[in-house]
């Protein structure tokens, strides 16, 4: 349960102000069809995070415990720093409104690609390696993505403007810092 809850919380916080949250806002404004957008976000996140979680689980079979401890500790510290860097949506990541895939397909493809190499994908790899509970981590990171992104689809600008993004990023960075130090020093 710890892996699930921590994964949910970390990803929900990490997503605040992230490019995928901005993508959710763009999709909602462009298509104005929240259900297929939310379903596209769910399927894309499940696919992306399942692959990331599998990679994290596989890494634990390849690396020895000491190397894994250092790799996890340093990756969590890197995530702490990365959380403090503001994210933006690149022009080439915006969905094409004339897509033949429909709203669901456009959301699925745009979200899956936007998550490649993103903070939350890397966090999923690290969390799966840390906890060695692939299903709990993937379920938690997916729920965290849904908690952060789906309300934006329905409430959009109003919600984003009320959340102090900088504070959320600092809190996320502190959590990753604590996880990194715990991994490096063998706490917990």
C-alpha cells in the first residue's frame, strides 16, 4: 500500500504545472469533449507507465543492491532538482485539431508522446525499482496523473490559476530529496 500511496502522491504533485497538465488544458480548449480526453489520458498513462514500471522492475534484476541503491538515490536527487525547473508545452507537442484519430486517438497519441522522458515517467521507473511492486507503482502513478490532469479537462484555467504551482513544485522537490537521501543512506 505504501508504494501505491507514495506513487500517487508524488506523481499528482509532480504533475502540477507539468507539460502534460498544460496539454490537458490545450486538449480541453481545442476539442471540448472531456470524456474521450479523460479516457485517452488514462489509456496513454497506463501504457506509458506500465512500460516505465517494467523497466524499473527489470533494472532491479540487473543491478546489484549497492549499485541500485546509488542509482536510485542519485535519480531521486536529480528528480528533486528537476521539479524546480518550470515546464512548458512545446509547439510541436500540441495536438492537431484535424486529426483522423478523433478526440480519443489524438489525446492518446499526444499524451503518450508527451510522457516520454517526462518527470513522471522517470519517477515511475525509479519508484518501481525502489519498491519492486510493479502493479502498485503503476496503479499509483496512473492515479496521480488522473488526479492532476482530469480536473484540468473539466475545470481548466480556473483550477490551474488557484494552485500555487511554485509551492507544489518545492514540496515535490523536498519529497524527492527525502527519498534520495533515504536511498543513499539506507534509511527505511
